[in-house]
C-alpha cells in the first residue's frame, strides 16, 4: 500500500474479494450469525476476531476505523457517536475517580466544560496549563495520580497551535501518554503521532465529514505507549479486568491494548457506538478529505491575507499569517496549511460585527465550522451572548470578533461576499 495519504484515504480499510461490492457495503444489522456455540464462545473470550453485537463493533464501522487508523499511522481506531464521546472515552480509558490530568487551557469550550465541570463531578480533576507552557511548567503541573496530558493541535476557536513535541516530552518524562485532539488539521495536515503523541481523538463532525451531515468522533491509538513500563499507574491496562473474565489488555493485545480496552469495556458499557450508515457516509467523505482540507486551508490563507488589508478589520487571527504569534509553530507542524477557520475583529465592536454578518449573502450564519459551505458566527451574539464586553475580553473573545470557516467555494467569491457586506455597513 502506498504511503501517500491521498491513496490511504481512498483504499485503506476495505478490500473486496472476488465479485464482492466495490463500494463499502452498509452492514445494517445489529446482530451476527454463528455456526456453533464454540464460535460465539471464542468471541466472548476475545480469543477470535469477529463481531458480536453492533453496540461494540460492526463491519462497516470496522472498515472506517481501519482507514482512519492508517491515515493517522496508528494500530487501531474506535468510532464514537460524537467528538465529545471520543474525548470522554480517551479520558475514561485511563482515569477513574480520584485521578488527575493536565490539559492545555486553550481547547474547544465543550472539552473545557467536560473536563472542568462534568468530569470533576465524577472525581477526575484537571489542571489547565498554557499551550505555551514550557516542558518544566507542564511537568510541574503533574502529580502522582496524573494519568494523561491533553492538548488540541489547532484550538477551536482560539486557533492556537499546540507545541506537540514539548507536550509529548513533558508527558513522557512523567511516564504519561499525550492525548491530542487533531480535529482541525486532520491527519492530512498534521499527524501528531509523528511528533510524539500517543492517542489522537477527533470530532469527525468537522472536516472528516465536511458536509454538515453527521455528528461523530473517533479515538486512534498509536500503539507506542509502553503501559507495562508504568504498570502501577495504569492497572486498568496491566492487571486482570474482572468485567472481562480476567483479560489483561497489555498481555493479551500488545500494542492494541488501549484501543481494545476502550471498545470491549467502555463502549460496551457506555453505548456510544455509531450506526453503520453513519460510518458509510464518513467513509465517503474521508475519500475526498485530502483534496478538501487542502482547499479549505488554501481558501482561508487567501481570505485571511485579504482581511488583514482591510481598514474595517482591527486584527486577524490565523496561524498561516506571518503576523500570528503561532506562525513558527504552524510552519513546523502545519507546513501545508492548517484548516479553513479564521477569526477576525471588526472595527467598531459588537454591533458592527453583528451588522456585518446580517449583510452577508452567500456566507451563512451557523453554529458550526468545517462545512463545505462557508459559514460564520459572532460569538458575542451567540455562544457567548450572556457575557458583558468586559467579561468577553477576559475570556479572550473580543466583542467584535467573528469566526469564519472558509468552505470550498472559489476564494474570490468568499472575498466578494465579505467585501459587499463591509461596503453595506460602511
Ligand atoms: C476541536 C473539537 N473537539 C471536539 C469537539 C466536539 O465534537 P462533537 O461536536 O462532534 O461532539 C469539537 C466540536 O466543535 C471541536 O471543535
């Protein structure tokens, strides 16, 4: 198999035999047939591979998991019903009540909420550190009960670029895995395992789907973390699982220990596995992901450069711009570009930003990013509308800030719509 991600996105995961369907079939079945009691017993012992019940695995989902694992360069992947579910699975596979984790503070707001509020209620504590924290600062935040370090390759919506190597170095020096949410760049633009990350998560809802059709997520295991070398810290992986008649994941599944445990223990118990039809649609979208994400990023670069030249724009935040404080990190981790999302601040504040959005014609207002259609959001009027101007600034959202997700239209048409909207509010 070619190592080009363009080819992997098309071919990995599904190889039809003679006279079998060329396109990945939708296996619309909750259940599977066995020839004998022994066959089914082997499945329950996890001693033979196969499908038991579609809450845990399904042939269509399995093909897509293999494709995403190949694209990220991992040993296995596990689909989930949302990006939130994927993050939750990655964390709960390592943390129990009484445990602790360290996370970059600049991550998706829903993940902040999951870590700081909901997981805290379940006894899992998080210390947030700056995405610019030094290796020593990250290490200083770790405790004896810390189980993982977490960050986001390109943070939504701050667009901060994670120094993956520094976070990995700090995590590994503490005997911990680094978990990276790689939603925005996708494995086409950045493969965090190549920089030392151990586990990757995605909201497939974003560029992997790319057409605003299905909410979904995935966890990918690099297979590189040596759980046995830190056996005391990770008994869930290195000691018998009584809920699975004594399976020891590291002993029985080797490099696939983490992802196997996440499936047969957590997904079994939490019930967050997607239906086959959703995986089928995701597979279709993944085939064009390399083409699409590069075009999203190229459009965003053009639009960001254009916005930077406008008097009506106070500032533009996009890692591909030389003016970005993260430009050096973007050159290192995202040499082909990052993603299609830009944020910019409209001169004149909250009301003028809202007026600009209302004046747009092609670009639509959506609580979403990464769609093939360009979309836009004014956080001060929507996701952050309960905050005063002072409170907005305190949490890093300017009242006039607009989040723009560049779609796949011609960049000239995106710019033309912005231009006429700026003219309309001048
Ligand atoms: C970077 C990132 N991670 C995770 C999520 C959560 O994903 P989902 O909405 O699919 O649950 C999002 C959603 O916007 C996101 O942007």
